[in-house]
């Protein structure tokens, strides 16, 4: 946020620099510098005013374009184009990471990356999933009550962090704006079902802090 009080401390020559083409200041700063100079008695010709307003407008458009570009990077570009590559969807990976530990999500993401020939990223995905699962177990078993049920507890934040990690790996590793068709849910269901079986038999040892594992334990008892 640009503070008018800060710009008011600058000299006229310093403020004039804000009005030069090619400067790196945000449009709000240029507008305020222009207003302060007018308040100090600087007289601008009609041509100068037009050039300054065009400069401000250009900066605003560039700023909006940058924000739009950043938002595009985080969008999920699912398509029905039959020629598009088929990948396991972001939603599938995020849901499996939250409810079934980061490992199923890491497996699905790594398969996507192998399909895209991103072998180093695929290995990093698997490594992250395994290490974060161990990290979750240590942190949650040491610092949180596994009997807590509030969805607003820090415990849920730690669990969600694994899914966020998967999303970040996707954004970094998958080509930007890559359109893809979602693959079948068959393998994700098999992987998650296998994890659910492990949750049933190894609840106390590894999974006591996962919401789904608690549901399974309740049904088991």
C-alpha cells in the first residue's frame, strides 16, 4: 500500500522521477506523485497530463494482467478435448491426501509426472508424501489430542498442509496451463481402499489422527 505521507517527504525532482516512462513504481504511487506535484504548484501541460494518465493506465493494465496470469497458474485446466493428455485430477489428489494420508496423493501425482516425463519431480513427490506422513504422525501424536473433533483445530491444519504440499508440487512441476482429461477413478479408489484397510488394522500405530481412520475405528468398535 502506497502511503501519501511518505511521498510528501520527497523533493519535487524525486517525485518527477515517478512520472517518467519505464519506472517501476505502482500506478497508485504515480498518481499520488502527480497529485502532490500539482498541489505544490507544478503546472502540467495537456500533453504531459495525457502522457501521465496513459502511463498510469498502462501500469494498471500490466498489474491486472500479472494477477490474472498468477491466478491462471493455480487453476485446474480440465478439458474434454480427446487429444489432451489424461491425468489424475487435482481434486482426486487433494481429497486422497486429506482423508487417506499424503501417500496416496503422492502416488497419484507421481504417476501424473511420470506420464509427463518429469521423473525427478515424480521422485520428489513420492519422497514428500512419505516424509510428510512421518512428520504428521510425529507432530500430531506428540502435540495434539487424537480425540479432538473440532474442524477448526490446528490438527486439521497440519493434515491439510500435506494436500497443499501436493498442490504446490503440481503447480511447480506440471507445465503451466496444461489442459488435461481426468483419468478413471479406478486406481485412486483401489489405492485409497488399500489405505483404508491399513487404517483399520494399524489405527493405533500410524493413523489415529486421521479423520477417516477415526470413523473406521468407530465402526470397528
